[in-house]
């Protein structure tokens, strides 16, 4: 089945995937999604406007931090914090301090720099959202991942780009996302790429910094070798995240208890009748937003701080 990138009448890029389309959905959320925002995130005018204004004042007072002082930027941080501005501001500061602390991972973050990771088809977006509106990222980090071709750093950077891109979408800001990890073919060579310090950094990012509402992490094809990898991460996982991690082994029925089969590929017990998106096309899509990545890379703390 052919896959190719096209442009709509407004010159917005999208990928045709059989009868489905993948694009960055930056339009206004549906009424159903707006209701989720009202109920789950307190997204009503009497809460939103004061929260945005307080966020603006807190940001302006942080004179060594350079970010856009516009509503849309603040809302991306406020939504996962349910419009509590002090919590959102702390998360924003932690994000840019982590960026400063680990420049090799967070600086100069452009799709072209990790295109090779996408071309290995290690990670991709699924074309449909789950029943709760969450974006779904699939990562096949076993036999498809060859560390000699894609370093752990570059794999993480590719994930950052995918999540940063999805956070352009108001619906994703509200409904969040989930990740399916497929560890088929995981080997000792893969595990040796990880250190406790790297695991601690990733979980700091997930638990303290990530602006995406992470709804669930599904682990598929986990084996005894995976248990060795998980042991590196386990000491740093807090209770809130632990409750959102689900282990399925090779049991597709276990996975489809959480995710409807009609949005999953057959390999995972689903009935979605289109092939997985080719990674090189996903990279092509992200590269269409080069200017936005350039702007995002300019944000942060003064280098002297």
C-alpha cells in the first residue's frame, strides 16, 4: 500500500496512509475534547485567564529565562498541570534547566539530526487516536534497534522530536498520549547502552518535565532480558507513573483490554487495516516544521546561568 506525503489547500503537509491520514492537528479541538478539558483540566475562562496572566508575570520575573510570553505557549504548560500556574511555572523552569544540564540531548534538536533513527523504523506514530483521544507512539526497541547505527542519545532525541511535534496539537495537549514499547528481540547489547544515570535522567524528564499528559506506557514482548533493563529504571519510578505502566508479555488480548483493537495493527491484536507508517516519511513530515524547531531551540536560560 503506497505511502506518500501531500499538501492540503492551505499547504499543510500530511501523509496519506491507505484511507487514513497522519498530520499535525493544530486546529481547534472538537466540542467533545473541549468538554474533557473543562472536566479534567478546569479549562474554563474564569480559571484560564488568571492562570495565564500569573504564568506571564512569573515568567517575566525570571529575567534569565527567554521564552515567548504568549498565551498559547503558557497553555501548553498549564494544561498538564490543570491550570495551577505555580506548578506549571516550576515544570517550565525544570524543562529548561534540564535542557541546559544535558545539551547533547536537548540542544540543536532538529528532525534532520536524527533522521537516521526514523529511517530504521524504530519509532512511529499510529494514525488513529485511542478512544480517549490520546496520541499513540509505537517504539520497537528490540530487533529493529541497532545501536551501532542509532545511538541511545539519538534514539532519545528522536522521541523528543516526536513528542514536541505532537504537543503542537491542542487535542494532544488535552487528551495526552500513550506509548507502546515492543521489546521483541531485546538483547544484552541493547541493555548495555543504558546506565543508571541515563535512566535517572529519562525518568526526571518524564515525571518532572514532560508537558505531555502521559496516560499509559504499555510494555509488549517483555522477557527475562527486559527484566534486566527494567531493573535499571525501577528505582527511579514513582508511584504515579508505576500505576500507568502495563506489562503484556506476548498477550495481545491483554493489550486490547486497554486499547481498542480498531486503532491497533494486527501484530498487536488489532484490526487496523493499514501498514505502519514508514519512519522516513515521519521524518519528512517533521522536517516541514523546521522553522518551528529553530524557534524552539532558541528558548531557554542564559548560557551563563
